[in-house]
C-alpha cells in the first residue's frame, strides 16, 4: 500500500447488500439484483469522499473454493496481493450462513473488517448481536451498518483504513485439536516464502487438496507426499473426506460463535415467510408469476396507461404536429429541423438524409421511451424488493423438468430489458453445456427493443396496438420458445447432462431505496437511448442510402432527383434489389415482398429498426408503431393475417441485434459455437413462422407442398419433445460423475 492510495475489496455472499454498499460509497450505478452472480467480474471505483481509496466489488460467493467462475474471480483477486483490506459484507439476518465465507476470508491473512449489513432488520426482529464478542472470536473488527438506509458507513470506512495498517495477521479461530495438529505439521512443510499471515490459509487448502493452492505453494515432492500421508491418516481417523472435515470444523466454530455472540428473539414467522408461503407455493407460485407479469405489461402498455399516454404525446407532439406550452406554440422536432434546413439552403439530398433517414428512424425509436420507462420502473421494483428472487426459485422447479435450472431463468429475466446483459448473466452458470444452451435461448424473451414491433404487429392484426393482452402474449411466446428449445436441445449429445444445481439466498422483502431503484431504471433506459444514438443512428443512415440510391433507366444515383421516376422510387433502390434477391427464403412464411425482407434484415442490426424501416419504406411521414396509417400500409404488404403473425414470430424469435450477437461471440469464445447459436435461433424462428402461416392457410382450405413441410417439422418437434431422455444422456457428464463418486 502506497502512502497515497488504499485498495479495499468488498466480499460477501449473494444478496448480502454488497453491491448496494458499493453504489452508495462510490456513487456508481452497478447493477443490483436479488440473485446470485449479479456481479460476475470485479468492478472498481473511487470512494466518493476520498479519491485515494479504490473500492473493488467482487462477485457474490459462498466460499473461496473455486467451484464456480465467481468464486475463482474473488479468490484470485484476494490472493493477488492487490487489496490492502477486505470488507466482508454479511447479511446480519442470516449471520450463521454468512459466517462460513467470513471465516475463510479471515484465513487469507488479509486485514479484514466485518460489516454486519441490514442491522436495522436485526433490531426489528428483536435479535441481539454482541459485536465486541464477535470481533474477538473472528479476530477482525465488526461494524453494524445498513447500506439501504446509509447508517454506519462512515464508521465502516474509518475502521477499514485503520485495519489496513495491520499486516500478516493470524486468524483467531481454532479447529479441533486433532485437526490443528495436522494443520501445524502442514504449515511446517511450507516454504519460507509463504508469509506468516497466509500460512494457515495454505495449510487448510493443502489439507482440502486444493490443486490451485498447491501450485502456488510449490511444495517439494517429499513435502507433497508428506501432506498427502497426513491427510489420509486424518481421513481414516475421522472416517470422512478431507473437505468435509474442514467444512464440519468451520460450522463447529460458527456454532460456538452463535452461542456466545447472538441472542435470538422468540421464534415467530416473519412477514417475508408469510408472503413466501403463498408466492413460492408449488401450486400457486407459477400462476401468481403469470398474473404479475400480465399486470406489469398491462400497466406499461395498455390504453390509457401512463407509459402509453407518454408515448402518444411524444409521437403526436414532439415528432408530430408540434405542441403548446405556457400559451406558446412550439414546432415538432422534424418541423424545427426542416425549418433550419430550409433556412440554410440545404439540398434535397441532405434534407432527405436528415429528415427521412436520421430523424424518422431515430424518432421512431425515441418515441417509445415513455412506455419502456414505465416497464423498467415496474420490473426494477419487482427485482429490488425481492420478488424476482422468488420467481427464480419457482422457475427452477419448472425449468429443471426441461433440463435447465433456475440459473438459466435469471439471464432470461434480465433480457426483458436488453439481451446484452442477459447474455452476460450466463457467466454464472458453471456447467458449460447449460451455459451454452442458455446463451442460445435467452434472447427469445422479448427485450424492450421488441416492444415497438409487437405494437406494430397488433395494430396491423387487430387495429389496436394497446390491447392489454398483446405484450404478455408475446412475452409468453418467448417463454414457450425457451422451454421447447430446452427440452429438444437437452436430448441431443451437444447439451445432454444434468442441470446445474441452483442455490441462492432468498432476501427479506423490503421497499427498495429510491436511489438504487432509480439507478437501476436509468441504467436500462440510458442503454436504450445510447443505442438509439449510436447503432440505430448509423443503421438509419445505411438504410436511407440503400433505399434512396439505385438504378433507374440505366443510370445510378439519388432516386428522388431522377427525371420521370415514379412516386414509389424505392422499388428501384439498392435495398429493393438486395431484398428481392433473398425474398424467396420467406415466401413459405407468407411474406416475399422486398420491403418485408428488408425490415427483417435491418432488424438484425437493431430490433427497433423494423418499425423505423417500415415507416421509411412505406412512405408514412413520421410513422410510429402507434400510427394507424402505418398499420394499414404495413398490413397491406401481407396476403393474410397468418403471414403477418409469421412475420412477427420470425422477427421476435430470430437472432438478436448486432450488439447481442457480439456478446454471444464473447461468451461462447468460439466462432463455431456462435454460428451454431445464431443459426439455431434463425432456423427455429423460420420454422415457427412457417408453421403459423401454413397452418393458417390450411385452416382456410389452401394447401401446398409447404403445408406438408410444416406438418413434418411439427411432427419432428413433437417427437423430440415427448421422446424419453436417452439412457446415456448423462454418461459423459463429468460433474455429475464426480458428485456421484
């Protein structure tokens, strides 16, 4: 530690309030969620009140044994020598479970300060914690805090600065004398290069046969053989394996600590436990979740809701006819920009680029922000108050039947905001097969960018983009796609294996702090706005160029300026040629026009582009997803209602936007697996679209060879869904084999 800097590491169990504390003391807006692995990689920021102090937020973990990516990241950082002091954040309402990690952190020999978070809830429950006695037993200072209510924080930081001055501190807690004798003998075998404060840590790890620790210590062959002999003898004496012996000793220490330091109030059922008896009920849990999600989308997107009213006002005024404020009239954004361009003498080409390309494209996306804001407010509240943690628990029972675990549901839940963080959240899934399968399916869940597509589709289908059942319908279409894909893929050799075990703490229900709630909402909304002014901005320019330049009467150029060109000049554009060249792919789905194909192509860049491209290509001035004129023109491109629904299914289920594709590539770390993931998503979406269109045509008495193909695909899907799991499906599952052994 230099004289001018201090590095503080935040460690703790999932849901202990660690990231809330990090946000509070640094002023950052790190993601806060009530499930494991919200922080997968360490995050760093300066302490708000002292820029010489660097705070590192480590992933939430249960131990320092590297069984998961989060545990490896945390342990590697703690043992790197970079942190000067560790603040171990403990959920004081679950003290016994949280002390298991705290003992291990103390064993590292680093200066440690224990932060008993949620102290206000402990007091409310009537429990008493003797912090002085606890500090003595743990061998580390103990501070009562509440990150949610900002109490005890100054004392915690001051204690951390004092603790950082102490080095090579030896842990106070001791195991059974027989185990201590073995650990002392192992310590004596360690090379002198191991610091005094870390000798016990490495002795314990060598006892547990931790390979990573053994590599760092680099014992001689004779020393390693002696350690193995000592451990085997101890295992015979205790009639247990080494790791279980250490685990049992730690819990024995914790039991003594709890007896000495904690006085529990008479047992009574808490409010959270009473609520959980209903919302996590085996029978009621899933229906309650469905009702809650229906209510969320109904409030955010139904007619007369705040979000819808805001979207209508933005579309009608900011990007429509203009508005009045305080008795003064203001032009719309397109009107104001058009006036500036006219006054500046801009050429028709520049005016078209700015108004028809940039303003129309970006405006169609920005107009949807009010509805998205309300949706994110509701979803963030459910996450921060603790309900979504229960949903993950409930969905674990459901997903496990289909070969996935509750850990796979968490990325899908995050994807309701944006697919990028949803794909990133798959890092917490230890099993490689489960992680890859989750990456492939998580973007089936409609993200915020797909909501304009849903509104446009329903406007074209039923003439009401605000019907209350619209958004929930497509949300559950995504869930069904995930479940169907999970069942089918789990029965293939690429993904066969037992689902990853799902362990998590269920936090007490609480009203989220307004600051963290706002930061959570703003993180999602700002990401959407950022994408509007980067990826979508660039793509609208490309789409404008492709749709306004082309060949007419043997000449290439800016089509609107060409003499004698028909009003529908985009039919001669480069985009029309490109769309027409591949439109045959979508003919069985009922849409083979170049315009519909072009919308699907631009939707791969950013899903919001579907509406923006529709507005541009259909020549609907300032058209948005709630514009009846756009609904009519859009519906006119398709021969049947089935074709419209097939178009929607394909664009909502196919490969996500470029940003999410890039994230998939980063998570897969393989070009081959990235191609498999994107290829499967597109193929699955195409098959679903085919079945929707062909079965609709068959219902109206129209049959073709594609009807037979649709029936074959449906039969294959049903066969894969209902055939028994192959007997050797788990034969190569090394993780399960090791656990069984």
